[in-house]
C-alpha cells in the first residue's frame, strides 16, 4: 500500500480539500505538530481516486491516534472547526451581510 510505503520513508501525508485560512491552519498544524504533509485534494475527482485518498488517509489517521493517543484525529478536526468558526465570526463581524430590508 502506498501509505505504508510512504510511512516507511517518513513521508507521511493526507489528502484534504483545503482552501482559505482554515486550510492553511490545517496545513501548518499537521506539519508542525505531527510531521505530516497536507496535499490539496481536488473536488473534481473520480470514485476510484476518492476511495484511494480515503484509504490512504485512514492509514495516517490510525498512525496519529496510535502515536499521540486515541481521539487525536477527532481533536485535530475539532481544532480546525473551532478555527474556522472563529474566522467566520470575525469576518462577518467586519463584513455583515446586507439586511433584507435594504434590498
């Protein structure tokens, strides 16, 4: 399996559709904390490619949980979700959507 071969060469990565500030946050978090490269996955894909990426990721998420403790993967996504939510709150505080009455 590719993921296991990459792991043996200390070249772990995951595939995620990453764009914007939260994507950079995830990229930095995975690189700095877990030594894992995040490769941007396209939303224009095939079922075979999506299956490959999910299987590849599962090997590395299992590794993260084994090395850093059960539930680490869930905590990573919770941290990304919290960053994303805060980023959106800040953005909309500075750029409120137009009210329906002003349309």
